């Protein structure tokens, strides 16, 4: 036992005894094992909560804890590993050459871990910010932004590593500046789309899954990219539109409707009796107020609106508590069917385009009678 101890103390490598190396290695390895075990437990817990969330049995506190666990897993544990590595290295002494090499390697590792931690922190912050007002998956929308932000952070980190390794990065920074100006001039359209991507992302005129109408186009938003937005039209094809075009267009977002206002007109013949003319608004209002297809339909008004070219026109307005177009059509179908049945039962005739020709006693058509 004494012999082994003497071997550890007497064998010197690069200015340190073998025992010093063993102690430093023990600190790093034991700490790493603990960190790996903690990371494994956190990973199992996150997967369990996500599985419970898919089954809709996860509690609100469990869902909130996922972000904290991701922060610990992706940021805290790597920083703790760096602290252990630093403690292990501070117990050793090296020559100037070896110390410079070790410091350079350690600085590079620290920089990489810090960059990864910053990227993860920004990603979690963005998800938390956008999830306050959104209930749709955010990965597809945030991914282009996160790629751009991470690329910038990695470039800055790489320049920092080069600077610590003794390289002169002034020329590289100047070159990047000149290159950036040249790219900005050559790609003004792309940069405009990029700027409008940020406008869409933060201002939220629409989100993934929203049904929008702009110009003469309409469809469901499937992807929001850095340059273009993909919209699935009613015909089934993908419509690719630049973000600039969407930002400057007058856009109708039907997904954000709390309720839909519907106005429709019914025309009856001029031969309709005065009693029926008084009764028609009452009939239509009663039909709207007793709709069974969708609950909560309310009638706003029903009036004898105007004397049409060939009909007496009755206009009615109602509200349906749903933005979905199929539900609106189901309600309108029920209303039309019941109006048709009620008018037929009472002998009220619907109007259709007609002309009346008046003849004088000689069978000639007098002027101005058509």
C-alpha cells in the first residue's frame, strides 16, 4: 500500500504527480456520473409528463415544470460540468506552454457550452413569449427565426474562440461588414421578406392553421418561412406567397372571428297579400331563433327592405357563434329549408325574374307599358 502511494507521489508528469492527476480525474468523473444520472432522471420525467399531456391527464403545474426541467437539462447541467472541469484543472500546475494549450482548449469548451446555453435560453424564452397568445404548435413558425439567431451567435462565438487562440480577427470582422453591406444591396427583396417575417411573427396578423383571405385568394396557413408563407387553398394546392405581399395586402382572418354575421334576402311576388307581407318578417325571425343545427344562433333583425325590380325584398340578419364555414352553411341550409316549407304551407310565392306586358283594346302594346 505504501509502495503504491510512493508511486503516485514520486511519478511526476508535466509538473504534477500521478496522485494529483488521479484526484482531479476522480473529481471530474464522479461529478460527471452524478450529472449524467440527474440528466437521465430529468429526461424520464419530461417524457412522462409529455406522454400524460398527450393523454390529457397532465396537471397545469406539471406542464409548467417542463420548461424549468429543459432549462436545467440543457443549460444548468453543462455549466455545472464546466465548473467541475475547472475545479479539476485548478488542482494541477503546468508549464507555460502546456498551460497555454490547456487554457485554449478549456476556453473553447466553455465558449461552446455557453453558446449552446444561450441558444437554448433564447429558444425557451421565444416559446414562452409566443405561447402566451397562441394555442397552435410553434416549432414551424419559430424555427426559421431560431436558425438565424443561432447562426449569428455561433459566428460571434467562433470569432471569440479565434481571438482567444491568438488570431487577429479585426480583418475578419471588417470583411464580414463589407460582405454584409454588399449582400444587403444585392438582396433587398430577400431582406424585405425577412423583415416582414418578423412583422408577421411578432404582430401576429395570422398564425399556423388560420383561414385567411387576401386579394382574390383564400386558404389555410400551413407554413410561415423567412421568405415565403405557404397557404393550402380550398382546391387543395399549395399557394406560395412572399411575406412582403402578405404584409401589404388587406387580409381577412376568419380564424379570429368570435361569431359570424350573416345577411340574406328573400324575394316574394308582387301578388303577395298585405297580410302575408306583415307576417313574413315574423316567420323568418321565428325560424332563425329556433335553429337546431347550432346552438346560440341569434336573430338581429328581419324587415321588408325594398321594392325590387320583380319582387318584394325582405332582408334578415343573424349571428352564428362559430367562425367555421361548414357550420354557417349548415345553419343557412336549415333556415332556407324551413322558410321554403313555411311559405309553401301559407301559399306565399317566391319571386323570379318576370316582365308584365299590358295590351290596349286594339291588341297593340302602348308605349312605356313594358
